[in-house]
C-alpha cells in the first residue's frame, strides 16, 4: 500500500467552495496569486499544448463587466432577477480569475480533451486558492456563454471559451455542509 499524504487527502475530502457573496477584500496580491496560478497550470494538458490561459479580473474590471452584463441582459431578454444575481456575483468578490479554454490545432489531441484540460485547471485553481487560505468559488453564468460578452468584455478570440470564473477573496463565513453524491448510485465496478 502506498504511503498516504493524509493532510492533502483530508483537505480534498473536506474542501468547500465559498459563495461569492461571502467573499470580501482583501484578495490575493499579484505575488500571492502567482503560486495559485502556477499550481493550476500544473494540470494535465494532453501533449503540453497548454490549451488554456488566465485573465485576472481586478475590482475595476469586475465592475465594468457587471455594467456590461446589464447591457447584454437587455439585448438578450434576460430577466431582471437573473441579471441582479449575475451582477451581484461580479461585484461581490474582490478578484476573479477567468480560465479561458484556448484549444490549439492538434492531430493527436482532440479539442474535447483540451476543453476537459481547461476544466481541470479550474478545479486546480479553486483548490489551490483554498489551500493557500483564501475563500474561492467557481462560477460562470449566462455571460460566460454569450459570445458578445466574452469577445467584447473579456477580449476572447472566436475560438476561445470561458471554462470557468474563479472568484477569490477573504471568506467571511464558513458555509454549512451540503449533501454529497451517493457513491453507490454513481459507481460501477467492472471486473471483466
């Protein structure tokens, strides 16, 4: 049997996202954020393609995007309560990192695997932020899927997508535990 790293396993078994509305300043500084981004970038990337990139959104950018969401909501017919929830999430956290899926042409690595890699980066970023002592939450919402919002608001190329937006800050409260998946219901054991 391998020698387990019990503190890491305990961390993974008990980690909890912090709702963005419970995050406040301070947020990590650039120097504090770099090890978190470095840890996230160690995710499997299938052929060393690095099919993702980061956009660090600071408070002014978050406010600009909240305002732009209002413009896009009107154009798309988004309900006012849905817009309010979206804007609150953009304004709540003092910092967010948008993980951008940026697939690269490859004969060996299908685009879907590159997108999965970007998802792995999101989880690694979330866990690294928590491990560094910050509160964090992985959110996306309708703006992340609106081409006009992501291209004009975030500067994405037509081939890029938002894999996730990780909101990071100082947690103000510990959320209660929530129900977890029933492993017996979602696990199949195959012997032959």
